[in-house]
C-alpha cells in the first residue's frame, strides 16, 4: 500500500511566497522526518491499517490471458476423455496395436487421389516408402498398408436413376483387391452416397465386405441426407446412419466368423457428423473418426482441434494430401508432425 507524505502548512506557504526551489528538498526531508517519528499504525490480519483500508487490486486480466486460461482448463477436461473407454479389442483386431497407412483414390481419376495418379509400379514404391517412414517414426505400432478405393462415387449430375452417384464396376474393385493381395494390404471400400441411401449402397458392397481383409469407409461430405446436390454443399450423417453401418458390419463378422471390421468416417466440419455421442461401440467394429481437411499444417491442426479432439468416438485418423496440402508452398506434414497430435492417429491416409 502506498503512503501519502504530508507537507507542513507553513512550509507550503513559504514555498508559494518565495518560489525558492531550494526549499523543496527541505520540505521533503521535513515530511520524511515526521513520518519516521510517527508511531507505526497497527495492522490487522489482512495487512491494512486497523483492517479498514482496502488491499491493492490485482492487475486486470487481459482478454488474451483469460482465453489462454479457459483453453487450458478446457483441454485438461478433454484430455480425460482420451483414450476412449470402449470395448476391449477382440482377437484378430487391427487397432490399436497396428497403424494403418492407406493410399486413397480411384484408378479412373488422377485428381481423386494416389490410386489413379500413378502407374502401379510407381504407386507401390511410393507406398513402400511411406510405410517405412511410419515404421521408423513409431516402431511400437507396426504399419498395416491398405488401399482405400472410392467404390461409390458422388456425381455432378443426377444420372439415369436420379441418385447422383456412380457405382464402381466389379472388375475395378477386383483389380484394386488384387493390388491389396500383392502387397499383403487391406482394402477399404469408400461410399459417397450422393442422393441414394446408405442402406442401399452398403447392401451393394456386401459380397466384398464378407471378405476378411475388406473394410468400409463413409464420406459424409457427399451424403445429401438433408437435401442439396453433392459438390455444391457439404453433406452429413447422423449417428443413426453410422450405427446402421456398424450393425451391418457386426452382423457380417458374426455370420462369417470374420476378424473385426474397421469403419472409417471422414470429417472436417462439425455438421458432417451429428449426435456423435450416440454412436455405439461394438467390439466387432472398430470406428475411426478421420480428419479429412486439407491445407497448411497449422490449418490441419486447427481442424483436428475443432472437429476431432473434442468429439471422442473411439479411434482417430488423419489425412495427408500430396498436392492440396502443399500447393501454397507449405510442407507436407511428416510422420513426426502427425504423431505430435493427441491422441496419436492410428489410421493415416494419403491422397
């Protein structure tokens, strides 16, 4: 607490009359001497004279400091949600003891991803390098390679049946499955339903999903369950849609005595997946919420922090775009960059 010095009245009057600056030091000394001679005022337990004076107020918290404190408290609460307390993995489960590294796309399209951009030998060699890099970055989780084929592709027009989607031919699905067998890899079949229904499109893929090494991906971006045209607005799935896929896969596992399936769900906005807390966990199906946004590293981390980390379902995935992530001159995130995320993704996809 600051003290106020009292200037004697006579000295103040003399200073005003004479204007002599030399008297100022004498006045100051006089005030200091009077203060030293005065008896000390007893202080109450709160450190104020007789408990009557107010304590000095602490400096006001800046908006930035207030936000940092709130963010820290929020992150501490979110951290308690990971890892998700779900069912114990069944024998034959891929996750969480292995990390899947997948190449994504469709051989009919160079723009859709790696599977169509490179000739098979070059693409295989490129995948081998990524697998080696991830094994080196995290030897505790051996890499399981995979090919992630977009098997139901959203279209820019309605088509003859008005469903705004095209189903890939059995010949092409078998071709990519053959690649997977050559590389001892898994195969994922990805569904973009357009204006069809998830029930109808999963049913069309059941002959392949009955195989032990074929798994499923769902892309809400092109699921126009609330109207609109694919490519013109971002679609959405509710927990009820995802639970239907889980039920179908779980039944296949039981009926055909298969190892547990992996279900990958793309996400880069909040509305793409609604009522996430109602997604049910079944030991026969391992659910991966997959961060699918592209851009510079700081933007991808921000998307992760906004749409994956706060919404725990079971496991997490992360997508890397060879072109879209780097087209503005930014570097492609390295395995060590991705492994710095919390929780560490167990499904990695390259497009």
